[in-house]
C-alpha cells in the first residue's frame, strides 16, 4: 500500500525523541518531571459536581458548536477580558482543546493557492509542533521565522522577504510564547495586523497562556484588531481552560473571530465532528464565568517565578519570563545538558532544539536552551530548580 510522504521525512516527535535520549540511562535520583506543560495545580473542586449533576447529558449527542450557555459564557468572557463584543451565535465556537482548532483552522480557512503559487504559512521558531503539521496538512509550505533573544523571543515577520509574504496565507503567533514566556505588545500586534492587511493573510493567535502572567494582562490580538477597526475575520484567536483553570483533561477551549471565519470553521466541524460532551460543556461554561480560581492559580505561578529569579538571577543569559509557566534556560548544548541533568539528578527537562528547526544558514535556535516547566507544587519546583542550578551552572 502506498501512503503519502507528507510526514515521513519529518523529525521524530518531541516525546519519542526525549525518551530515546534519556530512558536508556538511569536517573541520578528520584524522578522530577519538568518536561511537559501539564498543569498540576488543583482545579476548582466544584467542576466535578457540575459534571455529575449534568451527567444525563452523556445520553445525548452534544451541540456541535457548543451549547448556547457555553458560547454565551465564552462571549461574555472575551468582552470582559478584552473589551471586544463578540456574538455568541456567529463569532464563537467551542473546541475540543485548542489543538483541534489550531490544526483545523488551516483546513477551513486557507486557500489552496495564492497569486498562482503554493501558499506559505509563517511559523515562529521555536514552535508548537501542531503549527507546522497543520500547514503541511493544508498543502502549505511552513516557513520558520526565528524568535530569538535578538527579536525579543517573538517572530519578526517584518524581516520576511516580500516574495514569501506575497505567498503567505496565515501566520501563527503564540503570546504569551511557548517556550520563552515573551508577550506580544500592543505595538507588535498593530504591526503584525498592518502587515497582514498589506499582504492579505490571516493571523492565528494562540493565546492559551494568556491568564498566567506576572504584572499586566497580556494584550490580545482580537482586542487590538477591534481597537484598530480592522475586520475581525482577519484575526482568529484560540483559548483554553487547560492552563487558565488547570483542566487539561477537560479538553475544552474555544475559537473566536469574525462571523465569516467562524462560519467556515463550523462547516468543517459539521463533517469532522469532535464536539465536547454536553456535561463537559456545562462545566466549561461555569468555569469561564468564574475568575476567583484563576486569580489564585496566577498567584501560585507568581511565587514560582520569584523562586526562579532568585535561583537563576546570576546566571548569564537568564531571562525572567513575562508570562506562561516555562523557563527558557541558556545552555551550551541542549541534549548534553538534559542528559547530564537526568543522569546526575533525576530531573527531566526538554532540550530546546526539539521545539525548533534549522533554518537555512542559521543553527536551530533552540539548541542553546532547555525548557523547564514550572507546573509542579512550589516545594517540588524549587527542589528541581536548585538541582538544575547546581548541576548545570555551578561555578
């Protein structure tokens, strides 16, 4: 049987690569998992009660686009958080986790050609792997745009050549950024939106870390588009309860944009399925309506960032992240550092190069970093960070 070769030549996925690197060696202490961004803080206890109380909903097929109550709660949250009035019926759709939406957006919204050529999708480098795979699945060329310390750890789309921009149908931006924790400013969003208007491409804004910040709430892409009086179909935002509310297993998120963009995304959903079960939709609506648990969650991460600043403040090249829950720590070689750390301390971290790719003429921008997830309780996190410092940065 012949299969298409769209994915066969890609590098191995992040987690098999990590297992191949570390699991053939014995750890130097009790396992301390600091690789995956899976929140470990306690989610609101009442979520379970809501699901149980509405368990009869498992006996029914769920609304494809999200129940009116869930879409209403999401629309109200977008308005409270960003000052953007969106219509719950036409500008919002519930997602089975943001990954679904980030992937399907290309299939639903991106044309097969642009200016008579194969289209391009710009992807920040380092990046969340689904961005690249979505581009390839949509028969587009993914073009990596390095996000380094020189660019403020956000992709500099202004530096992309005109020929590529003229073929571009969409760009992915993650703000707050995974893995670096950088936040797109209002000026950054304005510049990117103006570039999108000039070259007629979409902006896919992955904002799933938006509620884990240290000082000021990050500005949102749809918020800036609304302030600029730009057609909201130009900007598509993706949010999730995974990080905001410590509910990664709920698989609940949403996409919001202009009515035309959401209509196309809904049409794909009509065929592709994957709606959230109705009891989980009911619980999700309650979670979007509550901010108390989000404030508590944010305070827990703030404490851990303060610990990280104290431990790594004197490390050359350390940048205290603005938001999110990762550290992007400088090292000489990412795989060497990760292996040394595992074999000597039992701490597992992710080599930064696994989240990035080589760009012609430029070394993989993640090779000089490791990503450290600050998702465990404070005491465990502090032990892990001290082990990293003493193993990799001791003078």
